C-alpha cells in the first residue's frame, strides 16, 4: 500500500489551490488568563491581574498601566474510531473499496490534526476484536496505524459491531477527545443512542459515513457480484433492473436522512463520503460545520 499521507498531501494541495486557498491556516489557539511563553498583545490593567504581567515600558509610553496578554496553543486529542469489519471490504460508489476510502479519510483527518500540532490516535474494531493506537504525534506513527488499519480489513474479517467499539472507548479513555467515527450506513443505523449520549457527555463527536456501491452500479453490470456480509451471489438481471435502481436510490436516501436526524439530535455533524476524490471537500465542510456548531 502506498503512503496515505502522500496521497492526502497531493489531493489537499490541488483542492486548496482550486477551491479554498488558506482553509487550513487556522489554529486552535485561545487567549486565557495566566502565563505562557507566547506573547499576544497588550491591554490596560484590570483589577485582579497579576502585577508580574505589567509591561513598565509600555506603561510609561501610554501613561496607563498596561499588562501583557499571552496566548496558549492547546493540543487537542483527536481519536479516529474506525470500522474494520468485513463490510468495509465491499465497494464504494466510485468502485474503490470502502476500506480504501475509509483509510484515505482517516489519513486526511490525521494530516489536518498533525498540521495543527494535535495528538492523533486510532481505535479500530469489529464484532470480535479491537486494535488501539494511543494518542501521539509523528508522521511515521500515523503512517504505521493507517497501514495496519487498512491491512486489517478483509472479506473474511468479523462482522461489524460499532456499539462494542464505542463502549470500549467510553471505558478505556479518560481524557477529553474529538472522536471521529468512520463507518458505513449499516453500522451507523445500529449504534445505540445511549452510547452516543454517554460519549457526548465527555467528548465531541463527528461521523464520516462511507457509502456503499449501489447494486445497480454500471461498473457491476458485467462482473460477478456478491453480498460480502451474507455471502450471497447477486443475479446479473437484478443489477440492471431500472425499477430496482430507483427503489434502491430512495432506500439509501431514507437511510441517510435517518442517520442525519439521529446524530443531529445529539449535536453531531455528519458527512457522507462516496470516493477518495470527494473525501477532502466533504471533510473540510464537516469541520467547518463543526466549528460553527461549537460557536
């Protein structure tokens, strides 16, 4: 597998040049009362300010007592929570595997977090097991967990169980985090609301939903197709049925609306991603919505 961070950097550069130059220029800084190594600006003294922060030179020039104000750059804890069940070995609407799209999304999010100096970790799981990579910094570390996550997804992998994975996180992590859940529609619909509510009391959450290829996709017309989870062959005549295509489109849209409505109820921003090409703009849009929601 080639480097996902290299893929992300290439696509990120193209997207920034064409669409939103400077969208990643922000930071997670915040002014606070206290001392820090990073000077921000000066303001007039208020009752209760530490006298050690008085800038005597500025005070002499302005004839008002001026104090230094400092800025603290806070590292956030970004935990990517990814589905590595057999369902992720299926195809996305673009013809790529959902595993490939999911790993690219994880790489994009990890890259953005790394550019801000945040700590990044990953927890991936299914019905039988959970793999954990703690919160750390470093390109090599991110590449390592992306590679292991991608390679853990196989047709013969266990079935999905995001409830078990999220329950594990609620018990195993005490620090506050941004949880970014990467899964598909089928798993998202089965997540217990009580778990979402419990995690929401401590952590902020976002969901990236990797979409499934429709049974009637044109690239499947001439190929053998099987349902990975149930191991059933899908007859060719069904894959070219127009009425089935229309019904499937309606069904998938209804699924999206249920997921959006459920997660919105808990203040969770959601993005539906169908390909690597569309991943970056949709993730950026999701992060912008999250930023505005927090305000």
